């Protein structure tokens, strides 16, 4: 990185290597930053202020080319000596020279070098601000401070400078748009709203206008969903905004995705199944040239039928998805939902056939769900000819799918009383633990997950229960975490466990 300074700046490479030499060697060869610091201490000991100031200036000028005051060691000694203004002054001269002689990108790389050295953010920021003030007509210093803020993930400051640059130089909003897209990808919804609201107001005739409006709507939807308390009117306003956008753009393949967003609000937020069905069907008609989007809407239309109790209509939709996008993640999800529907209906043989196909899926979560449900069927069929207990359990899970949670909770408690000591007990306990999490009953969930692990560690939910227990306790029990690694070497949670307790793969 430091090779971009100039040839003389290659000394820094030797500086970094030399700094790590054994103590014996350092007695004979001192690195440039050590020599700089030694001289710095000598000058600071001078009592006459004018002489001290003159020699400090000379020291920095002399070492500008070799960059020996730019290392972490030198920087700390400079700060201890209350010499930050001098460091800022000469560091600024280096940056200015780099921009003018080698270009903006080289200067950006140079700033990455400062960041890698661990140089304090405050002094670098001050240096760049002074550079902007001394070159008010130039955009490069602003680009540098934007780059520095981005390196430090100070996104609000990035936005302030990016907007100021756009206002000053009337750049047409391209860089602002790129920043907004990056914010969207990072899920920084308040910033996304600010960025695209600015673009919509500033460039009302841009060909990107309708795309910006659509991004704002998507961001608003995410912002609403992240709230602890949501007013239904917020969703109603969002639906109206999607309809106004389609009015502007027309009903065409370009606006088909807005139907997906609107239908999801009706389905998952407002529980208005009839409205959801109508919107999905309209979106499916418009998305005939976007097969993946159409498949996703067909899949979710199947969920509408599922929640409405229309099992066979749901099965038909899932089958259409499998045919439309064969061997894709959406197709695997459709097959999983098909298997679950057979399971809820008590047709365990057909359900298991679907789950067994998915056990080898490349989608880990789908494969894991299919494996679990296949085991549930295997462990709890053949016990009685009518398979009464498993059918009751499947019916309860079906009630949860339909969002009939109070009815399902009551039935689950009753089934638990009747199935203590039976093969279905761990399945019921795991369902109860998951419900505790959904109801924010964290302590109860911990107790249940730990009980499942203690009593059924070799059964279906052993690794799931232990992982969730460790997660809820912030992975504080390292012994249990190590037990997990030893006991469940093929678990889908293994990577997360290793990451939290810093055990190599």
C-alpha cells in the first residue's frame, strides 16, 4: 500500500519489517520511526520555545519523504507531545501532493495505509477538513473525506458529504444513487429514505425517478416491519403508495414486483387473504417474462390457500412452482411445503417421500427441515395402527401455520400431558420451546431447550436444542460449546459455534 507514496516512501516497508526485529538487532539498526521519535524527544526537551518550534518544523520537513511520522508508534509519541497540529499540517501536505501528482485513487490507497496503521480517526478527519477548506473549489478533497468516513463506517457523515458534493457540483445524482444502493444492501433504511427522497426532489425529470420511488417504498416497508409497534394505517398508506407508483409507471412487467410487495402486506401483515389472492394473481399475470418472480408469487399464493385451509389448491400451486423452476431453491421450497401439507393431512407416507428427496438438497435449511420431519414420521409411526398421537401433533402444527396460535397452544398443552414418556415427547417439547421464543418468554425457552438436550441429546433435536440454548445464553458456557463440536460434527450450526468460541475449522 505504501509503495504508492513515491520511491522514497518504500522506506516504510523496511520500517515495518525493522520494527519487528529482535531486540539484539535493534541495538545496532534503528528503524526510521525510532530515529524520528528519538529526535522528537530531544527537541521537546529544549526549553526555548522559538528554537524548539523551529527544530520541530525542520524535523517534520526532513521526514516528510520517508513517512516516518506516519506509523502508529510515531503518531502516539507525537500526540503525547501535544503536536497533533504539526502532524496534521505535514500529513495534509503529503496528501495534497499525492492527489496532484499521482491521482485520487493513489491518495485513497494511502488513506487505507493510515487506517491499517491504526492512526486515530479524529486527526485524519481534521487533516482532511483543512484540506477541503484550503481547496474549496475542488471535489477531490471531499472524495477523500468520504472515503475516510466509509473506511470507518461513518455512513451518516458519508451521506452529508456526498450530498454536499452533489449540490455544489451538480453531478446528476449518479454517486448519490450508488451510495443509496449500497445503503439499501446494508439495510440502513433511514439513510435509504433520506438518499432517495433527496434524489426524487432534486432530479424530478431523471429517467431513474420511478426506480427511486420504488426503492423508497421498499425501504419504508422494511422500516415499518422493524418497528416494535406497527399501526395498520402505516401498511395501508404503503399499499396506496404502491398503487400510485403503478399508476405512474403503468401495469407492466416492470411494476410486477410491486404486486409481490403489496400482496405480502395483505398476507403476512394484515391477514386479508382474499385481497392477497387477488394481488398475487394480478402479479403472476404480469410476470410471465420473469420466471423466478412468477414462481415466487405462485409459491406465496400457495401459502394464501394454505392459511385459508384450501389444501388442494395449495398443493396445485406448489406443483406448478416445481414445474416452472425445476431444481432451483424456490422449487425445493415448494417441495418442502408440499411434504408439509401431506404431513398436516395425516398422509405420512407421501409426506416422507417428499422429505426424503429433499434430505440431499444443497439448501442446508431446507435439507435440515426435511430431515427433521422425516425422522419425526419415522420415530412416531407404526406405534399404533391409527397413528393418533402423530396426527394430533401434525394438526396442531397445521393450526400454527394458519396463525390460529391460541387454539394450537391449548391443544399442544393437552397433548403434552398425554404424551409424557412417549416417543413424541421431545417433538412436543421442541415445539413448546419455539413458541416460548415467539412469545418472548426467553427464560422459559432456555429451560425447555436445556431439558431437551439433557434428556434427548441423541435424538432429532439434540443439536438444535443445544445450539438455541447456547445462543440464548450468549455462548458463555464454553464446555457445552465444545461438547457440541465433539457430539455434532455434521450439524448445520457447527460453523456458528466455532465462530463464537474461536475454535478453528
